């Protein structure tokens, strides 16, 4: 029942599914393949960089827009990888993780009643910040893989996106590589999305935190497509790229009034934070690309380990093109309700996962789909797959 003391804009937000599933994993000492965080340390050079920043006395507030040398490193990173040119003094803002960057962009660019397009399944933080801004969330559904044909992957119909635009539409939030599906949008699709944005004068906020975790194809920023460079807020972070999610160093890159909107809002959210971590990420972004490739290669192998194991158990599984998540269909092995399975499994078989239904409004089309994170050590993944195998082969005495 809603608490009458809560503001109407937060009614229904509740506790994020990732926190709920991780709490169950902790309670039952389960293998946690629900929340997406690595279980190993970042590259030793990053740890040494933090130590060095602390020894050098970087303990106080950073400038509101971020440490200058980090803004310079982010601008150089964007030019090297995407050919995008940003002025580090005016166009790059360092944030407390990508979530704050997205929040600052939405709060700074969305008025109450404005419509914001999101791609469903949708990462729940987008819905929350749209509600906080008083915006109206409009979901455009990805088509899930046909039953029994996971190689098809998840698809976005650009015509469906265009049809969702109304005179009240102001923003599009686009997440590629896409969480939770692992889809990576190709240039043809991005060009169609860009054409819709240009035709209807929409601003795009792109969540690209998995930009360097792409295994098939390549990541392309929407800001590189025709007409989008001046109407896109490009968001990313260091956490996924360098396996340091707890450091919470993110950034937003945008031009002109888009950048000023992000900065005007961000200063009243956290102002600034993580000064020694900002200095360390400035160093990290200047490391050889081999350091980043090593993380991606390691996760590609882990993706294949999990997909091969799930497929071997009879679960149709999408071999995700990016991120560190796969989606699998439990229906062929008798689990029609993934939400019930995910609440049952931590206590019954010692495995935590997340139902894809947590990311959608209508659970029916994805009722039996589950998301599993593979950003864990091989031994942990193998143990998780062994526990799941026990449930599927009848060694577990109870089922949801």
C-alpha cells in the first residue's frame, strides 16, 4: 500500500530488483548471477593510481564539472574511439557514476508532462528518474527472440519507435550495448533512430557504459550518426570497462545548452565526489588499449561458458553481442514463471538471477525469461551452472 507521506512521483518505485535479488543471494549464500558486478579486482595499475592520488594529497572536493585532467582524458577517449570532438572545459562533465549523468540529463532537459521514449526491457533507473522529473515514460518494446530461436537475438523495430513519437515527446534514452538483453545496435538501426530524432527535434541521452564489452560487431555511438552530434548527451563510465563498479566515476559529453543543462543539475545532486578515483581513471583512460581488450576477452570467454552450459541443459539462450548478461528461456525445462524461479532459486539451489519481467510493464511475452550475469570468475560460473543443472535434472526436492 502506498505510503501517504511519500511524494506521488515516487509512489510505486519500491526497491530495485537488483538489491532484492542480491539480498536473497546474501541471505542464502547463493551464487549471485543476478546483480552485474565483477568478483575480481581491477588491473593493478588502477589500484596503484588510486594509491598515488591519495599520497599526492587529492582528498578534497574536485571542481564541480570534474578533475580537469580526467575531462581531458574523456575527451581524448571519445575522439580516439568514436571520432567525436568535445571541449573538455565546456562539453565534458564528470559524474558520480553513469546513473547520476543520466539523472542530471533528464532532470535538466525534461519538464513535467514531457514524454520520454525508452527501449523496453528497460533498466529501472531510467523509469525512476523520469518519474522524479515529472515526465511521462513511453516504452518501445524490443522483439524477443522467437521461442526456440535464440540466435535471432532481440530486435528493435525502428518504425515502432517512430510511431511512438507525439507532439509531447522531448527525449529518447537509448542503451546500447543494451541491458538486460545484450543487444548491440548496428549502424543501420542507429541511422533510422537518428532520422526520427532529427525529424521530430528530439534530444537523445545514450547510456554506453558497456561500450568496451562488445563481442560480436562493434559499438557505435548514436552521436556519430547524421544530425546527432549536437542533440545527444553521451553517457558512459569507468566501472564496467575497468571492473571497478564501486568507484562510481562516470561522465556526460554534450554540446552547448545540453552540456550546461547537465552541469546546472549535477551541481545540486552530488556537486562532486571521488576525487582520488577521478585522478586514477584519468590515468586508466591513458593505458594501452590492451588493458581494455583483456577485460573484454575474459568476459567473452565467460559468456561462451555460460551460454554453452545453459544450452546444454536445454535452455534456449541468446549469445549476447555485448554487456555481461545473457537471457535464457526456462520454459522448455518446465519453469514457466521466471519471477517465481528467481525468488525460489537462492534458497532452494543456491543460485540468484533476475527475471526479465522486472524490466517490462507486461510480463506475459517474457514470463519465462531470466537474465544471468557472467562477469564472475570461471569457477563461480561453473558452480552456478552445476547448481542449476541439479534443479533441472530433478535432484532438487522442490520446485516453485
